[in-house]
């Protein structure tokens, strides 16, 4: 941060452009999802809009070189700070809300997505990191998981941008189609329908939109609650999957450079530790509010339940803003030429993985007799 302060004048223009684009993207996300598509909460993420607008601006216009330092700051430092703050939205207590029959469905869907995306990527000869990003985005929580995993595996900007595009397309399609699938398969059972929507659709905003559509179809508001709890549980697994991906990447890097003296902790992304630490703090704070940690029904003896909720809600909001700024920088810094040669292959991986997760979700819910939220 000291270095950033010393070079503020050089970094400010690029960072200001990324911030301006993020503000425009937040506005455009609401217009697209709420005004045009009619959803109460937009299924079109502001992060996605920021990447698309950034790609268009960065490739249509010739941006001056003096913007590059600030854009680089957004892509690297701002992105990592946003990811760290995301940790405060994850609480292990969400696992308890899902119930013993719902958790295996979530775990199975995550494993299927990760393994299938990896296998399809190998078969189609995609860059390994791109396959990992598509798998993580499909299995856990869409755009947030992609941008959190990208730096942990040293993914390139264009790989993150491509993965976000793939996940967004199939996430929006699932938002529009899966409520009707849930109606056909689970009509009359709001909890099982919510469990399906929460496991089969990528992004939190998309799950919300699909839950509202299903609730309107069946007059069953419980489906939305079940879907959101299921989605929160998927989000919790970010605290497991991202460090695991980082460790695997560090091991591969070390094996490819056997003569290097760099130790494991030199290769391990430090921001992942911050992410996990804040997830642990959120869980401990929730325990205090529930009266389970000797804090007198308060989080860290400071906040009662409403105040603590406001604290971590504010953290989530800031994380979202920072990630939008960072991904605006990714779009502005990425050239279409970097996608040359990939073609439709990433979209085939995304389509195959998304369909497989949806099928496995339905089959597992039926086979296990899962009943959703306890």
C-alpha cells in the first residue's frame, strides 16, 4: 500500500476508468435484469456487464499506455481485496440449515462439475486453468467463484474473462428454463424444488430470480427460501475448494521447477488465507450471536444479531463493488486476439457441465429423498 500511495498520480487514471465503468455496469445490470427482463433482482451480474463493456471499449478504442498501471492495480490488488472480503459472507452454520439429506446433494453436484469440466477440457485440449475456472464457476457460485479462483491458480486475464462469459450465458439460460423443469418434476414440493434450483443454477442472483419465478408458478414462496439456503451452502464450499485449488497449483508449479528453491508458502497465494480467515470470523461471530461462544448473544461482544448482519452485509456489498472494478480492469486489459483458437470449445465444456449438474441434481434429490431445508 505504501508503494501504491507513492505512485498515486500514475495509478489514478486507469483506476478511475475502471471505477467509472463499474458504476455504469451496476446501473446497466439493473436496467437489463429488472427493467427489461422483469426480475425483482437482476440475474445479470454487474461483474459480467463490466467485463463485456471493458472488452468492447478496450478492443474498439486504442487506450493510451498511461492507463495501464491503474488497470493493473485493479486487476491484481483490488481483485484480491474483494476476494478477501467475500470470506465474510460464508458461515458454516448455513450447513446446519440445509439438513442431512440436502448436503450430500450439494457435495455430489460440486464433485460432478469439477471432475466433468476437467475431463471435458482435457478431451477438447483447452488450457487446464480455463477448465478449472469453468468447473468452479458451475459447481459453486458462478462469477464470484471464478474471480476468486483465478488469482489462486495464476489464471490469465483472458481465461477469467472467457470463463465468466461461459458461466453467465448458461446461468441465465438456467434461470429462464429450470423453474419450469422444477415445476414439472417437483410441483407441489417447494423444498425439493428449491434444493434443485439452488444446486443447478450458477450465480446467487440467478438462483434468486429462478426461485421467484417458481414461486409465482406454484404460489409456493418456500421454494425461494430453500433455494437461497442451498446456494449459501454451495458458497461455503468456496472456503474449501479455492485453497485446495491453490495447493494443487502450487504443487504443480513446484514439480515443474524442481531446481527452484521457492518453498510451498512462497507459492501459496496469501490472499486465500485472508479469505479463509474472514470465513472463520463470520462463523465465530454467528456462534456468538447464537449464544454458543460465551459472547452473551453478541458477535465478539460488540454486535447484536441485527448489527452483526449489517456488518457482514456491508462487507459483501463492498466485495461486490471491488470485484466489479477489478473485472472492469480485466475487460479493458484483454484483447480479443487472446481468444483466437479456442472457438466454441469452452462453451461446449460449460454446456456439458451445466446439463450434467442439472441431471445429477434431479436424480440425487429423487434417489436420496432429499427434503431441502430443515
